[in-house]
C-alpha cells in the first residue's frame, strides 16, 4: 500500500460506503498525474459520439461540429488505456486493486478505461439520451463498479455526475415491469421516488475521484459553462468485451 498514488485512506471504510451507499468518495489524483491525463487529451484526437470515423483535435471542435451539422456533446479517446502511461499507472495502483477485489469479493477483472469530454452545448435530446444525460442504471455484470476521476473542475450545475444514494439496492418501481426493465427515468420520476437529499450532485476540483456501483440511478449533467474531462475505470467479474476503448487504429478517421 505504500506504493499507492493515493496515500493513506481508510480503505475498509471506503468499501463499506460503496456497499451501503453505492458510492464512496475521497480519492484524489496526484497533481502531476492529473496534468498528464489532461495533456494526453490535448495532444490526441477524440471521437465525437464515440464513433471511429469522427475524430478531431480539441482545437478543431467548431469544424467538427460544422461537418456533423450538430453540437458535439460527447467525444471519447480510443486506445488510451494502452497508450496513455498515466492510465497504466492507475491500473497498477495497489489501493485501487484492493478496493476492486474487496468490493467484488473476487479477483477483480479490469474491463475498460474510458476517457471522454462532455462539452457545454445545446445538445440534441437524442444525444442526451444516448450519452446517459438522463437518469438510468447501468447493468453490466452480476457485480461491477467504476472509478471516476474528474480531470477538470466540476462545479454545481455544470456537468457533474449525479447519483441517487442507496438506489443500487432500491431501484425505482414506477411502472409494471420496472423490476426487470432497463430504461431511462425522467427527473420527475426520480424526484417522486427518492427524497431530495438522496439525489447527490458530485462536484469537485480536477483530480477528484470516487467509486460508484452504477446500478445506482445516475446520470451526467449536461455542462453549461465548462467542458468536463472524465476518466472512468471499470471493474467487474467477467469481461464481456463491451466496455474497453480499443479500436483498430486503421479504422480511425478524422473529420476535422
Ligand atoms: O457522464 C456521466 O457522468 C455519466 C455517464 C454514464 O452514466 C454512462 O456512460 O453510463
Ligand atoms: Fe451510466
């Protein structure tokens, strides 16, 4: 544990929180690592809507939007898990591995890193749905969870990740079939099911990290002023090959 990038945190309490609340807080990336991730993002192409043929560098976002004929809400990097050394370091971190194994009660399987921007735009409603800006639950494995790291400052009302405390154990049951169906929930439905203090907007400076079992009801808020850069590391029991960021480099094409 002395080798961890995260220093001393009460790891047993962290996992306990994750079990009870569905999320646990208090991780902080070292400044140098956070900056390295931002620098990686500034030097490599990201891909609008996670489409391999929609690559652009950050400075060319207006041109990319003109080509696509719409505002870009989300753009993701491909092959960052293998190409970005800072992500490689995080994947070896003993504290993150301990949390993953303890929470999953199994040898943890790392199933994917995802590094993406969310931009402050007047997004199309279909893009807000597609990119998880409406409340939902992720159902990715029998047991799984994600680490999230903000790489830009995230202020209230401006692109935060929002989750409902404890909702991994008590999903909303509003319609017949809600026990089994995976669907999007409106804000009104979530407010109807949960007390206001359970609906938590997670804000924090660049470097803020937390873990969440995204079986909890959650969503990303569409930013209003500042773009948000986020790194997500996902751990599960099994790797179904659906969550990684690997794409054949010959398939990657730029649009701007
Ligand atoms: O962008 C966020 O904060 C949430 C993303 C999300 O929930 C998802 O991709 O499933
Ligand atoms: Fe999600």
